[in-house]
C-alpha cells in the first residue's frame, strides 16, 4: 500500500494516467485537453506522454465529442471525454440521452459503450454564467447511464479508473471547487470500494445528511460544527444506481434526513432521494426528509452565489427544522 | 402581415435551385444506354450486372412484402425504399466486408448487401425489438431514427480505423433533410479536421416527409462538402453502375489517406415517407410520373436485354427467387415472437444494476399476483 | 357560451387558429407544419389561411427551430414551435435550457421570450423508438420555463391560447395518444381557469391520484373501476409552477396519494410531487406517496409498452398498497 | 498505439492549410499605405479616419483598464480584445443604429460602437449581473458565452426583419472555434434557405483557447459559406478600413434581399484567452512578435501622420481622452453595487411564480433569523 498527498485535480490526472497505461484502448478527448492540459489541468502532460492519437484536442463541438466517442467505442476504444464546464454539456444532450444511454439496449446487448463523460460541475468559484451548473438530475433520470460524483482526491483517483473500466457509459461529475483540495490518496486500488457504493463519511446517530460531490465537504463541516447533535454524513458517490442499503440503513438508524446538493431543489436529485427514502423508511422517519439546494432559478451572478449555494448555516438550519416537526 | 418581396420571401427565393439542373455522374441512362464518364467508370462482367439486377429486384420485392405486412397490421410502420434501390445496392456493393456502414432507417437495401437477414430488419417496425441484428457481425450498425446522429458515430468510428491502421473505411447514410442537422455538419467538421476515412452518402430523394429540398438548401447538396474542404459529388442515384463507381472511388480515396467525400445520390422517394404518411397532401402526381421513367431497375433490365446478357428465363427466375425470399420473410415475420416482459430490463446495463433489478422483481411479482387470482 | 365537440388534435388546431387571428405576431413553425399540417394534423390548414410567412416549414434542425424562435421573439414575434415527437426535442436542449429559459433573467428583465414549444409526448400508440418519450422532468427542473400538459380537448383549446398569451417561455406537452379523443369544448375563454391551476377532475375521499397529460384518463378510469374506494383525481395541468394548494388540499383530505406518469419513476416528476407533498402534509399522510410510472430503462419496443406504461391495474395496485401500510 | 501515417495522422494532414496563405481584402497595409481593391473600397474623410482612430485607441484603453481591474480582483475574469480592435470597430461602425448585433463575449469594441456604457459591459465579469445593458435600447444583444448559440438568434431575428419589411440587417459575431459548433452551421442552413438579411462576422483570431485553427478546419473558414450557397470573404481583420468596407457591402447586400454573407476577419488574439489562461503553454512567442507588426492601431496612426491628417496634439488628446474615459470606467466599476439577495428570484419569469415566491419568502425569513440573533 502506498499513499501520496494529492490535490483532487492531480488525483484525477494520476487516475487517468494509470488507466491509459493499463489499457492502450483508453483515449482522452475534449477541448484543450492536449498541450494546455485542460482548463483545470486534469489532463496535464497526458498528450506529451501518450501522443496526439490518444489525447485528442477536439473541434469545438460537444455533440461531436460525444458522438465521435460513441463511434470510437464501437471500434473498440474506451474514450474519456472532457466537457470543459457543466454548462456546455447541453449541446451533447441528444447524443447522450438518445444514443449513448440507449445503444446497448437497442442492440440487444451486442454493443458495448464504455464511454466516460467527465464533467467539472457546481459553483463556488466566482465564475461567469454557464460555468457553475449542476446538471446531474438530467442524467440520473436517463436510463442506461451510470452517474457518479467524486468528492475527494482519493475517490477521484479510484472512481475514474473504475468508471473507465466499466463497460457501461458513465457520467462522471467532478466537484470543480474542490479541485485544489488535497488529501492522501491510496494508489493501490485493490482494496477500494466499488464506485457503485455509498459510504458513510462520518458516523452519527441523530440525523443523516446525504450529499455528493462538492457538498460532502460542506456537510462534514456542518456536522463538525454542530455541538448539540450527532450528525451522520453519507457520501452518495453513485447517483444511479443508488446504493439504497447504505442510505436506508443510515436513515433508519437516525430517523431524520436532510439531502444537500447545489442543483435546484425542484425536481432535483434530492427529490428522488426524499421520495424513495420516505417510501422505504416511512415508519422510521420522525420528520419529512428535507432538501437543501439551489433555488429554482437560473444560476445567479457570482456575487450572489454564496446565497444560492447551500452552506454550513443553511444545512444546519434544515437540521434544526427536522427536529421541530 | 406580408413579407417585403424585395427582401426575398422565405423560403422561395434561393439564389440557385438546389435540385436543378442535375449535373451528375451517370453511366447508364434511363433507357439503358451505357455512357462514358471522364473520371468515373466501372468494368462489370455480365454476371456481376446480373447479380446487381438480382439485388435490385429482391430488395424491391422485400419492400413490397413489408408494405403488405404493414397494411395487414403485422408491422406498425414501414419506411419504403421504393425508387432508391440503385442508390442502396450500388453503394452497398461497393463496400468491402470489413468496411463499416452506418444506416439511417431506410437502408433495407444496404442491409441486404451486408447479409443482414431481412426478417431481422422487420423487428424494429414490428415493435418486437429496436434492432434485430448484431452490428459487429455484419459491419452494419443499428438503424438510427434520430436524424443525423449516426453521422458522428461514423466519424468517430473512422477515427478508430485511423488509430488501428489498415485500410478499412466507414460509410454513413442520411437523407437530404438530414443535411440541416447540426450533427451532420459537425461530422463534416470532424472528418475534415481529422482527415478521417469516411464516405458521406446522402440519398437526396427530394423530400423530407412533406418538405421539398428547397426548405433545406438553396444550392445542390453535394456542394456542401466544398465548404468543409473535401470533395462532394452528385451521382445519378437511380443508376446502379454510377453509384457503384462513385462510391468505390470515394472509399478508395478514404482508404488511401485522402479523407472524406460527400456523395449526393440524386434519387426520388417513390412512395410515402412511411406508411403513416399521405403524400397527396403535399406533392403532385406529375412529379412521380416523371420519376417513374427513371426507374433504377428498368434501366438495368433494358441494358441486359439490349446486350443480350440475359433472357426471359433469367428475369423470370429472379422474379421467382424474389417471390420465394419474400414469402419466406413474410412467414418468418409472423413467427417473430413477442418479447417477454422482463426484456424491458435486459441489456440496459452490461452488469447488474440494483435499481433495475428491483423494478424487475417488483413487476414480476406484480404480474404473479394476477396468476394467483386466476388460479 | 358556445361549445363544440372536438378531438384533442382538432381542439389544438382551433386554439392555434384563434391565437393567430387575435395576434398577427403569432407564428407557427416546425417540421412539416405547412402543407402537411403536421404529422398529427394539429396545424392543418393554418398555412393555407395565414400564409407561409406565419406558418413556417422549417429546415430539419431542432436546435435551429428553438434558436430562431428565440431570435423571432427578440424581434417582437410570438413563435409557437412544434417538435415533431418527444424524442426529437433533445437536439434543441441546449437552446432551451441555456438560452430560452435564462434569457429574461440574464437581461435583467429587459427581454421577453414568449415562445411556446409544443411537444406531443408519451407512448401507447405502437410507435418505433424515440416516438414515445416523456421528457417533462428535464424541463420542470429547469428554472425559467413554464411547463404544462393538457389532458383533454377542452384544456387543449384553452391552455394553448393561454400559453401563447403568456410572456414567458412555455413547454407545452400534448398527450399524443389522446389526440383522437373527443369531448365538448367551450369556445369562449372568458371563464376558463388559469393554465397555472390544477383541477380536481373527479372528487373522492379515500385517496388522491395525481396525474397530467395522458395519465389523467387512465386515472379517471381507474377511479371509476374501483368500487370499494372513493378515489379523487387531480389533473396537475401545470407542472411548473405547481398549483400546490389544490394538490395539498386534496392530499390532506384523503391522507393517501399515488402519483402517476409515463416517464421513468427514477427522478421523474413524481419524485418532486412525492417529496413536496411529504414535506407539506407529513402528519396527514397515512402511507407514503407512491409512484406509478415507466421503468428506469429506455422506452421498450412497442410490443412491450403495455407492460411499461401505467395502466388501470397498476394504478389500482398502487392504491391497494397505500391501504396496506 | 500509432496512427498509420499513410491514413493521415489526425489532425495534421489537412489538404490545405486553413490559415495560410491569407488571401484577403486589405485597404491599408501594416505600414499605413493605402491600397486599392477592385471590389471593395471606402471613401473616408480625415475626420472619419480620426474618429475611427479614436475608437480604436479608446477600446484598447478600456481593455487595459479591465485587465488591470481583473488583476486587482475587481473583476472575476476578462476576455481581452487586444489585437482585434479593427475587426470590431470596422464592423461596428458599418452598422446602422437600427441594425441588430449579436455578440459573443469578446466584442467590447462593438459594444462601444453601439453606445453601450463600458461599465455595464463589466457587470458580467465582475459577477454583479449576467448583462448590464438593455439590448433593445442599443440594438446590441446580450453577450453569449455558450459558443455559437447566438448565431441562431441572429438568424431568427433576421427572419423577423423579413417579416416586418424595411431594410434593417442583423450581424452576428463568433470566433474561429465556434465554426465547429452545430448551431453555427444550422444558422448557415437557416439563413441560406430563408435568404435572411444577416451578416456572419467571424473573428478568426487563430486560436480557440489553446487550439489552433487546424483543429477546426483544413481550409480557410470564409470558404465554409460556399457550401451553404452564399458568399464568404476574408478580410484583413487588423485593417479597419477594409473591415468597414467589407462589412458595409455585406450589410447592404443583406438589406437589398441578397441574403447572408460570411466575413472572416483574419486577426490575432494578442493576449491570453481570458485572464485565467496561460498561453505560454501552447503557443510560441515568435507568432506574437510577427503579429505585433500588423497592429491595427499603428497602421492608422502611420496613415494619419503620412497624410498629415493629424499631429502630435491630436494623438495626445486622444490618449488623454482615452485615459479619462478609462479612469471614469474604473471608478464607476468599483462603485457597482452588489445585488440584493432577492435578485436571485427577480426577472426569472415575467409574472408571479408561486414556487419562486415561496423560495424567496422562505429565504428572506431565514436571513431574518440571523438578524434576530444579532439583535
Ligand atoms: C431529430 C429528428 N427530428 C425529426 C424527426 C422526424 N422525421 C423522421 S424522418 C424525417 C424526414 C427525414 O428526411 P430525409 O433526411 O430527407 O430522409 P428520408 O426520410 O427522405 O429518407 C423527419 C423530420 C426525426 N426522426 N429525428
Ligand atoms: C458550448 C461551449 N463549449 C465550450 C466553451 C468553453 N470555451 C469558451 S471560449 C472557447 C474557445 C472559443 O474560441 P473561438 O470561437 O475561436 O473564440 P475566441 O475565444 O477566440 O474569441 C471555449 C472552448 C463554451 N463557452 N461554450
Ligand atoms: Mg429525403
Ligand atoms: Mg478564436
């Protein structure tokens, strides 16, 4: 076992590098992923080491990125596409929903589509519009896709490799504002949990916080800050499929639950969690599952994002409310 | 509200008509005369020509069978290839087995050339599956209904060929209407920038459902390619010789590192868009009559007769064979089993998926609850 | 007051015609909407009567349909776009989510985007793939859009006119398989309820069924068929915004609720209804809000759609279960 | 894995280089010599030239001010127009007030021509709003960051002009990279089919962030238009006279019912893509040096001097004015107030929206709860 302290973006980079070393069919493609190494430097140095045929600076056309990745997969490759920012995945939406997600099923299982679509997502970095979106619910509602989000360097390193090894298409969300967070990373994957599993990131007994991606850290901080209650934090990690047993176990133990994400609450992923948990844990719940998230508006100008994004106070306010029912 | 005439009322005042005059590559006239072309030619033995003729007759027959099956309620809908046989057989026969073809939803003739069992083409239209063949086995991809999407798959596949080495090529089929979609144009961008070994095969059958070509373009479609930096060529899509020659050349260019070519096969959709369409609402009988004279099969027959390459017996035997194949397909179509309910959850993911497993189990026990009642 | 018996598709047609007569800025645009009158004949005869400048047969390019509609709206027009089938809205997804939905807000309210996007949606007509989708959740999760669905000829006639008159962009879902259903239509709009309101389509006391679009009829039939329980059916009509008071009133009265839609259950619109109702009516609920819907898979081949789509039996099975808690 | 060299390693073996040789319309050489062009010319008085010079200097100064503000943390990011002043001023000054312009995110020079207060251009970059001007008041649309989207808005707007009558025109700005997006190509399709009064103004600044033009196209971009059936033309984008002449002509053609034109303004992005970019990672200093010699401002200055149209005093007064405007903008930028939290829910819908009202009220009382504690 060997560990190394890495930033999340560096851990992504090491994970990609490992995957490329292990399998010559793995390709990296996207806008500016080559010499520049991507706008977040996640692909830094890969083109230099693996060449232009495997690390492809693509035309500026997202539908094309996903569409040609599908074609490459049909020819036996394992493309890892980078969508430069969350807000730019929408031109590729048709290729993702109608083609990538459905092709295996449409082919009666004869075709395999091991395509990973990496999306740096979420706000909190003071960016201009379209650079802070949280579009995960569009994908979790789309059968045929696996949807995961990493929250820390260790998972970034591990989960990207698991996603690339997966024979199904994976939408891989990266918590943009955590790219610079550092933590020790275990470089040996052999003991790693499956990327389909949720993990209890912090144990507690009074209330469960459910989160993924950037909000896991926020929830951990909230749990830490709360001196009165014992707060459990579950890192969902895999949004589809959902690791129901880990989630339900926790809620059944605590009897209270708050779901936290940056995406708008209305019809967001939290709605599914709340509905499912209520159905599965009806008699265990002391209060309804509450949701803390972005508002049902377009993402605001960055000077307002501190209001828009859930923070420690808003999370704890919701925790308070679960005790007031 | 009116539109200022001087500004050009949309969409009628295109600078140049997109469909006329059809300056195109032709090697066989509608009357069955062989003509020379300075750049394109094809040497064909009598057997080869007869084989092409056989293909044309069989795919037309299969098409008629499918239409009949639809009228009888055995298929939900059918997209007829009537009139486009030469475009499909000519291009399909230009392919090597290891080339990869990406169809839209009307390329039953190409499917035939790729040795896809005609019955498995019917599954989608009968509603028993979304596709009935293994695309890898035939190097013939799934039908793609979302217009234009497959063009990018083909471009990506061709990029894969480049990375593998060797001299395969990819070909992608789409219609005149499809040329307006962003995806088709992006596939031009990608293929040109990557110099990918791909042939874009556009069957311009003059109509996108009810819309004539003028709604999509004011110049001939083959010229679109120039703007992206690769050659475009218009071929008589009802002339199987010319289509074969032009496609072969384009594929060879792709193989030898010269990148993409756009072929516009100038043809005509003789039938309705699909069996749910009513073309009398939007087009004139006269147009149809004019195109009947350019029939892709008649001209090969005339050529064979004129050159005494085939006699009445031959033509009858082909008709008989087509009939036999047709009846066989009809019989096997009726036998296509409805899928089991649990097929809903199959093949969605390669590996286990807890959500789907849960849904499937719940539904199965729900179905079971009826049996209990019945028992 | 004058009523006329019309099919749903005819009622749509009459509603469009009225809107075009009342306001010369109203345009109809889409694939095959001209001479053909649309594949469902919803625009039948409009081009003949209003000319090619107002009823536009567009190029085959959905992003272009919505993108140019935005431009036309910026020039003062009120475009009504037809997307030929539900499965073909995805190429326009980027224009809808990032442009149409956000432009008013991005312009600080100086720009108005009165664009209606009509989408025939749902299955049940034995169609081939991509012709039976229920993509509403993608739009209800997108702030800036209004999302409505009509369920009967009368609402079709009324709601399309209200949608066209609305200064905001409206995603207008039409229940494809109900196009041929006939009912009396009140032609005078003056007494019509706002298209933002839900309506109680059938009164009952034991359990509330919530539905919209094609499933309203299914729910009414289920309610009718149930001889033991008194089932209330609420036609949601407006998915965003949701008429919470009508919905919550009903659930508080009955104490039980089943949500029904054709879309996949996972992260579907029903998730939002279930989560919201549970939060607002926690102590009124005798059992969790149950959801009946499509499965979390691509839409199956049509020979399987009777299994995939909620029907009377599946709705009543869920009703049964709400009494078993 | 290697790529078979014969098949053309992507993406280097384009048939023709997309950036060279730049055969383009030029009326003023980098040295400030006036040259003739058989098709395009422009008559300008000394005052007009001085006015253009003033524009160029001011917008460069404003750009520098914005860069400084960004370095000081007053703006979150800035997309510099350095090097592209002539392309923007030349085209912006070719517009009539009633023409409508659709910018991308770098057209601060065009904004200047449309009388948009430079401070309101900063709002987006400072994060206080998504746009600070009323597009209807200036006939200058919002900046559009999602590449290519605005091209369809412009096409639709131009279709609206057709329906209204009159002789307005629309112009849309996008970059070289943007030409790969489906939307831009669809806007070509639409505008051609509808014969819409629109000018596509592509500033080819050679780079899309780190990607050189070769990643997008293997032939010069202006030629893309041919494929769609309308004229494309390449102009020296650093020559304000030529840009003005070419844009004016294209707009006039649009006005008179001749439909769209694509103008490729051949220029260079002298700075980083934005202030968060580091161009040393991907491009060579030498390229920058070469383009410095083609500076768009120096050549006008040289011309004015050579022709004794302006003296030292004039140049100093312009510099002073630019400085004054710059400081004023800086001062007012710092004064731009942060929006109220409730702005999150404002202007999302035109009329009341129960969901948003509920969220706003809940949030307001949540914020209020802190005040209670503080009191
Ligand atoms: C993205 C998308 N939009 C709309 C449709 C509906 N549709 C099916 S076929 C068709 C016309 C296609 O015309 P063309 O490309 O010329 O092909 P043809 O049918 O003539 O072979 C349309 C609009 C679709 N299948 N996909
Ligand atoms: C749809 C989309 N994809 C990606 C981006 C990220 N991005 C911003 S600018 C840019 C490059 C644009 O290049 P070009 O069109 O040449 O314009 P320039 O910046 O050079 O003016 C990219 C990839 C975006 N804004 N929108
Ligand atoms: Mg066609
Ligand atoms: Mg550029």
